[in-house]
C-alpha cells in the first residue's frame, strides 16, 4: 500500500507542477515580464513547487530528515541525474556569460547551504537568512534582465508566445496548488511508511525516493528542452531550481518549523552536492558545452551515490 501512496503522490506532484508552471508562465508573459526572469525564477520555482510541497509537509509531520533529504537530494539529482540524462540525450551548449555569472553564484549558494546545515540544525533565523538571500537574487535578476534575441526566441519556442485568457491561467494555478498539496501528503506518507518497513533511515528515503519523485518535473522538462536543442532553458532551469531549493524551500520550511536532520551523516550528502557543482563547472567551461561523455560521468556519480546510500 505504501508504494501506491508513493506512486499516487508522484503523479499528483507532476501534474500539479505542470499546471502551476503553465499558469505561472502564461501569467508572467501577460504581465510583460522578461523571459530571462521567467526562466530563472518562475519556471525554476514552478518545477521546484513539488519539492516545496513535500518538504513543508514532511517538516510539519515531524520528519525533519525527510525534509532535509528532499532538498539536498533534489539538488544532487538535478546536477547528476537530470543534467547527465539531458546531456546524453543531446550535448548541451552554453555561453561564457552563463559560466561567469550563474555557476559562481550556484557554488556560493551551495557553500552557504553546507555551512547552514552542517551542524545538524536549521533554525528560524537561518531560514530567514536563506529567504533574504533568495530575495537578493531575485532583485539582482530584475536589475540585469537583458538577454539577446536568440535567448528570447529559444524561450518562446519552449513555452510559447501566446497569452491565454487570464481566467485559464488562474485556474491552472489554483488546480496546480491543490494537486501539489494532495500529492505531497501522499508521497511523504508512503515514503515514511516504506522507510519504517525497510528499516532504512528517513534521511535516505528523503534523499532518494522523495527527492527523485519531486525532481520529475525538472527531468521531464530538461529532456524535452535538450532534444529541441534549447540548452539555455535546461541549464537555467536546473541552476534556478537548485537556488530555489537551497534558499527558498529550505528557508521557508525552516521559518515554518526548524529542521534538524540526523547527525553527522549529512556531511557526506552536503559534500556530494558541493562536489557536483565543482565537477559540472569545469565540464561546462571546457568548450562551453556538456557532451555525452560528461553526461555519462554525472549519471554514474548519481547511481554510485544512491547505491552507497542503500548499501550502507
């Protein structure tokens, strides 16, 4: 029965995330917001919405280890499983500006997350600092929201240029939130039941089953965009999603209820997350592309990490 709850939760989270994303993008385009800002903020938040729903639900149910594992596990999955699978589908091209600006910022955010979580406690004050960091990031994007026409065209090709009726956009947003709420409750309930039945730590279930389930929107959108050759959409979405996970989701959850993941084991997870940023950075810098060979390496890292978690 637990697997039924997990499967139902994943389906509801996926559907809710897609509806929320579609409604958010349509509403933002109706308001005339720049595609770069939409891509790195609204699209990233839309694909991170399942993580927020599941993390908040887990924390409110007293499963701090699941909440922590979902955030860090999703970050790890984004930079290894999702990025690796997208590069295997089609090599990803990027621009020097992306390397100079977004990757250093992601490294700084990942390092800040390491410092905040390493002591095994995320207080409300630390949550407020993380949310403040996200606000500063959004303000920075709004001030520097100019992108060349090719990126504008790439975004329009992925998300469309049309402006559906306002009522339809609001309906999509509402249904998305309802499905996300129901899906998060089902997924967390099933995952915690599985952890207890298997004798596996809540942290491991959060890092694997829950994180993988909530990362499906990123995986699906990345695969579609990669096959279309829209590399900036893939990279912008993944970088933005990790930033939202680290600053927004963990910060908001800690503000609602402080998080205390299990002991010293979190240091390994945080080290893997930080190491993946340092691994992907030079891969993207070399020739400004991420080829299939690099994608295979990232995917192998994820599989080895998951195997280690369950093996230990």
